[in-house]
């Protein structure tokens, strides 16, 4: 059992946690953003990241330090924290990115992990092989074997209090991702980065990304903090957290600023196309787009990077607040409307609702129905499961309205899309206190019909009638054949 990571609360597969980093003497609140610092090119000085942006942890590349004489000499003499002027936790990558880009690096796992300890890294990384998406199973299996050997090699190094990453690879093969995750979890290492995600992120393949994460999570225990390598755009953070990721490294803030691009939670915009900033961060409050365009390249790049950090850290705070309130999936639904790829990703996540439901809290702040996808959320599925435990009378009316004035049923239950039927005594319990639109959509009606079907399956002797208000034909067709229907306009409400 890993004692350096404690989960404090859940929402879907997202969680609030505390990651203790003993060598740094800090505890990082998760989910957390780790700004990427290039030791040769610091767009925003690391010393500003804590006080001005709230960073508790950052990531840099130990291979660049290792292969750059001046940096290596200074790191060995001063230590990484003094070199970067950062008091929080520092994670170091190993050169795996360079390996993926150039096909070869001049260092072994044991050498680079030992070097990471010598320069004062708090979380080290072995030399794994980031197999790209869509690779063949044969290639993926071969490279997985290399990654597994790297984990074993890292375990032989005396790392002291330094934590060690155990990367999870497997390309876009869910079963191999799960297998890799199980091997990583059994390695005795501490943090679990999901690798080779960047090509999927660059192509907006969020559905494939979700499948990758969900498969990895099946192989990892609840005590395994999960880092999604290369993910740092604010638009996709809520989705990734809901899928179960805890740590994110963002180079996007600097890379996009270099290209004159401005990050928002709804996507990326070119500075040249912005008339007024839609943001109230310190940069946007003190400057206009025209002002930034008139600055020299270095100043403009730094100010854009600062904005990009502000908006990304603000989104992370928003996500943590949503988890505390049990509203994470509502935030995901709002973000999913910002890009078709995100909507695909969210719908794919809901395909795994059974996996999400295992960690979904039994109660929450409230349930807001904000899109058709709300009908597929874990709270709806859980209600359908609980319906099977309820005792029913011989003749039951499930009504969208109140109880009719005159009727011959033994009981009248409330029928509320998307949940379906429930005894009126449960009306004040979560999630049945949900706020839903007055104009019910087909997805909510179909979900309610699924609830009726669950009740009917569990009570085959009960005669069930559904009193509905103009349900769509697909919803009525989803009801079991033996369930009768009544239009509410035909019942006696006097």
C-alpha cells in the first residue's frame, strides 16, 4: 500500500488528493498542474510560479541538464532547487521524449535515475519507450518489454526519499495499456505517468485518449497517483480529471505564447485576431491586445505565457471546487460543448459509466441536468440499480405529475426523467432533488424508460402504467411490452 498518496474525496473517477513528496518536504494538492521548465529557456522564471500562480510542483528535463555541460556542472554543485530557484516539488523527465523524437539517447535508466537523485530531483523518471498511437501490437509489445525492463532497472537504484515514476505505455491498445498499468503498479514505484498522449491531444482525439486513460486506470489501484504526460491545455483538463488523472504537465503555456497564441477554456486564439481580452487575469486586466501586439517579441511572449498560466491554473482551481461540490461532470459537460472532439471524449467516458459509478459519491451538492449526456451519468445508473431493491404494489402508476384525483391504482409513484420512477417519500433525497429543464429531451425520457424497465424486471408480478407528458416515440418504444402507458392529459386531475 502506497502511503504517499491519500484520496480525500471523489467525483466520478476524479478525486481530490494529497501527494506527499518527502524529499521536497511538501504535500501537493491534486489534481495539480506542473509547469514544464526548459532549463535552457525559461519563459517565466520558476521562482515566480509559486507566489504568483500557485504552483506547488513543476517538471523539468534531467536529460537536458545531463547533456549540457554548464547546466550539469551547476546542478551538481548547487542542486536542482537552487538552479531553478523553486522551493516546491520538482519532477524530472529522463530523456524519453528525446528518445521518441530522435530514436536514440546516450544514457541508461540506471545512469539517469542515479543522476536525478544526485542533482536533487524529488520525483525521477526511468527511460521508458513512448510507443505512439496506432502502432502495431507487435511493436507495442516489444517496446512494452523495454519499458518494463526500465522499471526493473530503476528499482535497483538507491533512490532514498526520491519518488520514482512508473510510466504506463501501450499505444492505443486498451488491453496492453491495462497490462502495462498492472506491471507498473506492481513495480513498487510511486507515481504513474500515462505516456504517448501528446499525438492524440494534438489531433483532438479525445475519445482515444479517454480509452487510454480508462484502460490504464483498470490496472492501477486507488493509491496510484496518475500523471497524464504532455497534457496541459485548460480546455481538456476537466475531462481528463473526470477520467481519473491527478497530475498534468504543461508546456503549452510557453509553446503557444511563442507562436502568439492565447489560451482559453474553450480553445486557443491567435493574439492577432483578438479585439478585447475575454479574461480578467492580471495580464488581461493591465493590457489590451493592441498593447501586447506592440511589445517586442520577448516581452509579448512572456506576457502571453503568464496569461496562459493564469487561465490554466484558474481552471485547475475550478475543477477542484467542482469535485468538492460533486459537480465535476457538469463542468465536463460545459467544456465538452467547446469542441466536437471533447464531446466525443465525454461520450466515450460515459460508455464506461459502470467504472465511474464505483467511485461516484452516494450524495452530492445537487444534480443539474445541463445536456443530453446528463442522462448517462453515474447517478442515473445508480438509481436504476436501486430501483430493483424497492418493493412494489400489485398495480402501480408512475406519473410525471402529481397523483390523479381519482384512480384505481394501489400506489402512485413519481416519474421523473432522467431517473425514472421512485416512491414519493424519496423525492427529497439525492439525486432525485435534481434541477432539470421543463422541456424534457428524448435522452432524459429514454433514461427514465430504462428506469421503468429496471423496476419491471425486478417485479414481474406488478402491473405498471406510465403516465407521461408527450414522450418521444423512442422513449415509449424503450418501455417493456407489458408496461401500459397513459397520456397525462387523459387522466382525471380535477
